[in-house]
């Protein structure tokens, strides 16, 4: 069975981004797996004779897992249902009316100012309630 790309040229950016994200996540997982397997020892003597060097589980298993997951990712990115989803997602993202830089900056300033004001208000309420509990009620 030959490998073929499902609908080549369509959803290219979405597929590449998904592949890169999957590769980064898998690489991080394999690095963590290598750390976990660092004390697992070396492979049996058969592999020592085959590779002519001591090979540890921490070297072989993460590489095998990375290759397997990347092969599965490649298959999954060309699975018709998921590929169609990515193609449709990329088409819809092209239809989005993205705001101008000025609008994004203005909205960000509004959010930051609102959060600072609310933080100051909550701090004031907290100090007032603490004063009431300590001085007037002598509860705390």
C-alpha cells in the first residue's frame, strides 16, 4: 500500500502547523521519557553484538517512540475526515475579519486598566474587611 497525500495543496498551512506542534510535543515527551529511563540499564547482549556498542533503554526507547508517533501523526494528518477538518479550518480562518493593530492595542489597554482597577478595589475591600474583623469584632 503506497502512501499518498489526501487532497494535496489544500490545508497546507494547517497541516504543517499541526505536524510541527505534534513533533514538539512528542519531542518533549520523549525527552522526559529519556530522563525516566536513565536508570533502566542497557539492552540485552544481542543488541550489543548487533550495534557493537552498549545501547541503553534511555537511548533506544524514546527514539522508537518518536518515530512511531510521527508516523502515526503523518497518517492522521492525511486521514480524510481530519484532513477535511483542517482544510475547512484554514478556509474559515481566511474569512475572519482580523482587527487592525490600533483596535487590538486599544482593547488591550481597556482590559489592562480594568484589571488594575478591579485589583485595587478588591485589595481595598480586603483591607477594610480585615480591619473590621481585627479591630471591631476582634475575631481574627
